[in-house]
C-alpha cells in the first residue's frame, strides 16, 4: 500500500501494517520523545501496536525537545 | 504624536479592542533563559503589560549566544533582575514583576495561581515542564509549552490537554544537543505570535507545531 511518511510517498508498505510495524520496518526506535500523528491527528504510544495504517495515510514523526 | 503601538494598530488583522484585551492579560513566564527572554520581549512590546517572570539562575557567558536581553556586563548578576530592567527599558508602562526562586513541586501551587490568564513554560528541563503542565491542568489555566534543542523545537498552547497526554514521564532521559541562538529566537517568536493569537481567541489550543531547521520542515499535530 501507499503511505506518506515524513513527507515521502512510497508504495513499498505491506497491507495491515501497524504504527509499530512501520517503526520496526524503518528501524526507528520508539524513544519516549517521539510523537506520531496519522493524518494530522496524534496517536497515543500505547496504541502503536494496534493502530493499523490504511492506504494513503500520512504519518508524521516528531522528536520533541526539552531545552529552553 | 506617535505611540509605541502605532505599527501594531495599523495591522489589518489587529484592532484597538485586541490591544485592550492584551493589556488586560496577566502572564507568568517560568524560566528567563533563551525562550523566556524572546517570549517576554515580544509580549511587552506587543501589548502585554502585566508580566511576572521567574528564574533563579545567574548570567554566564555561555548564555549570550541565545539570551538576547543579556550583555557581557551582566555576567554574575541574577537573570530576573537583568531581564526585568531590560524589559522596562523597552516598555516603561509595563508592570514587570520578577521572582528569584527555583520552581519545584513544593512551591508550584503558590507560584501558579488563577490570577494568571496564561502561564509560559520556558524551562530547559522536562521535570520542570511536567510540574508546570500538571499544575496548570489541575487549575484549568492555559499554558504555552516551548521546547528547543539542536536545530529543532516545538510549541503548543495546552488548554484542555496537558503534556502528559502526549509524552511519557520517561522523556526526561532525552539526549541533549547544543543550540543555535537563531533557532531559539525563531521558535520562540513563532510561539509568542501563536500565544497572542490564542489570547485574542483567533486560534485554537491543543495543537503542537514543530519546526526542524535541518530539513526546513513544519509539522502540526492535533490532539
């Protein structure tokens, strides 16, 4: 299926992929300061393993910063 | 005769009523570092005239790359004293109160009170950011969160949500990078603009905006 991940569109993804599956596929560690949205809406990290992505979804990953 | 707000009032999207609204607001800034100084500067030059700023630190030479209100002659002085003087030099009509204390769990309930319309988290550590967010959420006071590190950062005005809704407490283990003063300035200025718009009921709260200057990207996440 097609996903847009951090502004990059690709058809390489398998159907039924979860957010955690996407992170594993991209070798991205779900560090505590990683925040993820699907189609602009925040997804709680306890749902990463359950949230199934759909064809055309847009996923954004943000590393929040604590400095001031 | 020109007044200090002439350019602001000639802005097509800004009215005299907007200025009166801002002048009636009471704002607390916790942290007088890079973020705090940028936010405070743009607030007192754009209509906020009741500002309390809290910090316990003294000025060091390593602060000067991003903390725009400080000069070399200020090294060794308390930041809140220097910042208060600098802000009043920009706007003598503004009532600036400085509090020289370190915020912690034991004193937060006395510091963050309902007399403030908004609280600004300008601290440089997650522990303090959670303390502010928890207290504001408990007392239903909107708070502006700002975080900057490396070449990126984010801001969010929390109203119905709070920091714990998006981050686990383990975030305090975040690895730190250095910081470029202009990145702190850019993100703090954007955050201040958003806060002013929020105080004027022109934008919604509970949206996180993130900037990454390495990739020149802007991302917005709704809760």
